[in-house]
C-alpha cells in the first residue's frame, strides 16, 4: 500500500508506481517548503487558540516543523515520488516524529487551501524580490544621467532618425517603463495578498476555526470570502505571469536596442566585456551574448503566460489536479526575469557611450527639421504648410548633400520668398534641443527636473 497520508482507508490497493512518477510534483514544488512550514505553524497556532489542539501539542508541532525546515535547508530530507508533493513530505515527517500529535495538524485544512496559501506566500515574496531589482535597474539608469547630461542622441521612429534628444532623456524613458512594471506588480500584489487558508477542500469546515487570526499572522491583508473559489483560484498566478511578461518585453526591447547600438554600424555604446563573449573562430569578435540571451529568454516568459492561460481555460469549480502544473511555468518566469534583471543592472552601470562617434553623425538625418517647422509655425505659418515647406527644404539639402543650415539664402527664398537666413538660428541639434518647451520634453531644464524627480522617487 502507498504510505502517502493522502490515501484514506477507502483505497484497497497501493498506487501504481507509474502514477506516482506521473503525478508527483515534489521535483519542483519542494521550493515551497518554507512557505508550507510557515503556513502550517500559523494554522497550528490558530488550532491551539481555538482549543482544537492543546498548547503543548502546538509547541511540539512548531518545534518539529522548525527542525524539519532545517533538515530541508541542509539537504537532509529524501524526496520520494510516493509522497507526491512538499506538503505530504513535511506532514509525513511530522507524523513519523510525533505520531497522533502530527496527525492533528491537518485539522480543518485541505491540501487545496494549503497549496493556494503556500503559492500566495511564495509569489508575494518573489514579487518583492523583483520589485527591488527593478528599483536597482531604475537607479542604474538615473545614475547615468549626470555623466551623460551633455550627450545628444538621435531618437528614432520606424528605426529612422527622427529628432535630437539628450541621452538622460533616453535613460529616463526606460525608468518610466520599469515604473509602470513596478506599479503593476504592486497592484497585482494586493490580489495575491489574500488568505485562503481555512477554506478547506471547497465548502469550509464545521470546526470553530479563526481564519482572520491565521491571515493576520501570515501578513495577509484580507481573507478570501468564498471557499469554493479559493481552491480553484489561480488568477493571481496568471496576473503575475502577465506582469513578468511585460517586464521581459521591456528588457527585451532594451536589449535589442543596445545590441544595435553596439554594432560598428551604430557605434553608439561600448558594452562591458565581462558580459560579452568571443567567437570560436573569429578572434576579433566581442559578442553581446548577455543581451541576446535576455532578448531570447523573454520568449520563455511569454510562453509561460500562454501555458498558464491555457491551463485554466474551461476548468470547472473547484479544485482540479490540472492546477498542479501551474508551478513550473510560474517558477520559471520568476527565475528568468530575476536572472535577466540581475545582469541588466551592471550592464547599464558599466556601459559607455561612444561620444565621438555619436557626435560625428548628428548632422545626418536632418534631426532639426521639426524644429524648423515649429519655428515657421511660431511665425504664423499653418502647420501643414510649414510641414510641406520644410519637406521641400530637406529634399533640396539631400540633393545637395548638405545640412539644412548650409542652404543658401537664395535656396531658401526659392523654396519660399518669406524665408531668409534668420531661420538658421533654430537649426542644428543643440538649438533644436534647447527649443523644446513642453513638459516631458528633452529640453535640458525639463530633463534635469525629471532626473531630480526620479532621484527623489527612488530614495
């Protein structure tokens, strides 16, 4: 017969070994052992206060659970497929040590509400870890702003040169993205931080438990209101997976951009060699493998979200064993995002802009064209007319292979009699950057204000 505590007297035969191997989750859910022990101690304390177990029994249970936790931390517990999961491993060891006292721990509790609580505790801790890493990454970008304050970069739309911007303005764009990620994490965390313990299998219990006391001890903000919903609820896992997918998307976009910037063709940035690799045949190569892997690993995080969405599609209430399969993609998404963030931070801190290369080509692409158009608008010309006229001037400059500021007075008047040499006062990337006025723009004063804002926010 199976030795699993989950098999009651109704069973007339032991588990088929193939089922034990097929149905086990201990190979991955052992990661929940600290949360399981924490939840079990809180549950036992509540049982003691409600006189469902004695104070002495609670003390025995707590002491033994702490000992079991130490064994797992030291790698001394043997994980066996026939015990299925981490919950059964811990309870089985407790019963081995305490006999009937250990058997009392599962009073007024099902594995359904137990695992839901354990996963919520784990996800809550993992969210906090990711949030701290996002803050460090934001600080890394803000930390670059002062050293790069005088660098002008071409901003791109459609991967074509568009307008000039200050490098710190570029860095703060990433800070904004990760701020939205942090906001989503915080919002998601509120829905994670709901305690389902005490809902039992699906209908609650007739025993006089105190669910709020357990929730308070575990640091949950609220108690789940519906016992049927508790055991089947994995919304919080899916929502977290979505937020992690968004973080992965943002990291992937950043990685792609810096991969391009590190090429000879762009030559905008030099990546730290500690995070690059070489070629097995070409000795000159310095490959941005960390960034490429960051871009590639984002696919796993997106795939995990898809897996979880399909996993719960059409599941009837309440618990179904399908939900055991939520943990591998959940763990993998957190592991992958945390690993990418841990490497992104030093890459951002240690990379250097190729100032001379950037500056040498700022006159290419007519980055000041929009500044000239807006100058004409300020002089009273309708926007569409100014847009068309500046396009004509750009065409003339392209044909002559010169910047807009090198157009002669005669060429300007040929395009429009109202134009004269005074328009050159707004041309050039430096003047174009100074001309920005709107809140959130790349004007040097506005950028310094935003840098100061983020320094204060990230203290």
